[in-house]
C-alpha cells in the first residue's frame, strides 16, 4: 500500500459516511411516514433484540483479519466458515426464542412475522463481519464502497416494499435484508480470490482461545453505556432527548476519524511512523473545521432539527469537542492495534495478549466506567439538575475523561511506534477554521434545512480556499482526489 492508497481508503470511508446522511434521512422519512407509532416502536425493538444476537459478530473476524495480514494461508476462508457456524447457532436461538420474547414484551402476534424474518439478518451480519475483516486489510477502500451499496439499496428497496407495495413494518425489515444481501454480494465478489486454501482448525483453536478479549470489550461497552440509563432515570426522558439530539449533530464531525481507516491494515503489513503522521494530519484537516462549524452554527443546526432543542446549545458545543478529541483517539487506537504483533506466528499466547496494547485499550472502557458512573450518579442524584444541565454534566464528564484517556492512548501508541504529530499543519487548519467561523458569524443565521446546508457548504468553501492558498499539502491532496475520483466510481 502506498501513501496515496492510505488517503484513498480514508476518503472512500468518509465519503460513504457523508452519503449516509442523505440516504439515512430518506430511509427514516419513508418508514416514519408509512408506519404507525406502534409499528415504529416495534421496528426499534427489533433492532434492539438483534443487537444481542450479533454481539459476538466481530469476535473471530478481529483475529481473522490479523492472520490474513500476516499472510497465513486459508485464514480468510477459515474465518468466514467459523463465523457462519456461529451465526447459525444464534439464528436458531433467535427463531426459537422469538415467540417468548414477543410475549414478554407484550407485542401483538401480528408482528411475529417481521421478527422471524429479521432472524436472517443475524446470518448476514456475521458473514459481513467476517468479510469486512479481510477487506479491511486487503483493500480497505472497498468497505466504503460496500457501505454505499448498502445505503443506496436500502433506500431503493424501502421505496419499493414500503411505499409502492405498502408493506409497512414488514417492508422495512425486507428492505434491510435486501440491502445487507447486496452488500454481502459485493464483498463476496471483491474477496473471492482471497477465500482459497483449506480450513485450518489450528487457527480456530487460537481464535477461540483469544476470544475472551472480544467478550471483555463487549462487556466493557455495555457497562459504559449505563451512563445513558442514569441520564434517563435521574435527568428524565427530556435530558436523554437533549443528549441524543446534540449527539446526532456533533457525531457528524466524528466522521473525520474515517480518514484514518486505512492506517490499521497498513501498519499491520509493515507501515511506518510517517503513515501515522499522515493519518493524524488527514483527520485534523477535517476534524478542526467540522468541530468549529458545529460550534459556530450550533443554534442553527438545533433549530433545523427542532426549535425545541435550541436550549441545548451548550450541550452541543461540548459534545462537538467530545467528538473532536475522540477522532484523534481513534487514530491512536489504529496505531496500537496495527503495531501489536501478539499473533505474528499464528499463535496467540494469552500472557502476551494480557500485556499488549490491545488489552490495555479494552481496559480503558472499564477505567472510564469506574470514574464516570459514580461521578454521574452523585451529580444527577444529589444535585438534581434541570434536563439541559443533566445532559451537559454527562457531556462534560465525557469531555474531561476523553482528554485524559487521549493522553493515555498517546503514551501507549508512542511506545509502540514513535511518530511525529503534525503541529505545523494543525496550526494552518486552525487559522483557516478561524476565518471560516468569522464568515459564518457575519452571515444571517440559517433556520431552515436548505439554508443550513448552504451555509455549511459556503463555510467549507471558505475553509478550503484559505487552506489551498496557504498549504502545499492541501493542493497536492486535492489533485490526488481528482485523479482517484474516476477510479473510485469505476470500482462500484
């Protein structure tokens, strides 16, 4: 992989996530305007139930991708078959338990069919996870292309099943099945030549032995998510709504982390500290202006979402900073995962794994929970803040701990791979962002979606115009993007 391929993979992922803003909105509009409130609630519950059956979907693929990156023959095929076998176990459990689950939730028998049809998503998700692990280390840009296939197919299928055929909830479920199938077909075609060799039982033995790290991480995520339960219980539903609304807007700035998507596989296959610096620079180039823009237009974005949420502007400002620092944490995570070599000899010694950066990064989730949950419980239960301030306190805790654990991640990453932080380039991004914010402040505040989009695009134009004038790297990068555009379209 060349440096340009590193950039190509990152921009392909970022572009696919940007496209999902439009396709996601279109899909939501189709299903919400066609379903009753009861059906929409069942739709959400189906997704919640599926999450538990697919919890272990990435447990084996995490190691499969690393074995493929090491050039171990048969790893891709072995990983795919292993995940298929695991998926069939959860598929059967889903089908058997669905009647009891719907009965326990008090869901009418008429909705049993959508639940049962959703069971096929379990198999699809496990297969997709196995294939994505291989694609990530072979041709990471194709994950972005596959996601685009999924998003476009999802909207088209929803239009046919929900709007034209009026199947409502059942149509929405079928639309997702078709979209996942299209994505699966794309990945199978892309990775067909990598699925050769025989099934290696020794690989499976090592993966299962080391699977505790995936379970350990999944449990850590579930514990950390208890912060939202605390917010809901002590801050009321309104606090949770404020938090969710601001997260939806600020999370777009987090898409900048996708620009480092190609770093992990490149380091696995022998990348250098220059690749780490390049990824850091690419992420900063968009994270800085996107964060600044989210803050400058915070009241406008909240008004477009719903004027009711304007009161949560302070929450959005802090939330934007949370995702800003989170983007750089993602780069550092990629550096750690990409430079660890615990499985280099097709063996995964547990003692070495426990001492590795992989285990340390997973443990951060527990350290976060150990500090955040008691702190939030005390603040929310003792101080009884208003809903807005309850959401703000949670976001402030996330920000402070995010910065603290960013430094921890940097210590771990720099120990594995000493690299240069591009401070000079970041200073240019900050300067261009300041001029962009100055422009956004003087123009009329947009209060409609079309005007907000126009203001965002104008702000981006100002930022890149300034950056183009002062930064040679940006001029070179834009030239490479133009050259790659035709290749990207031809790969779909």
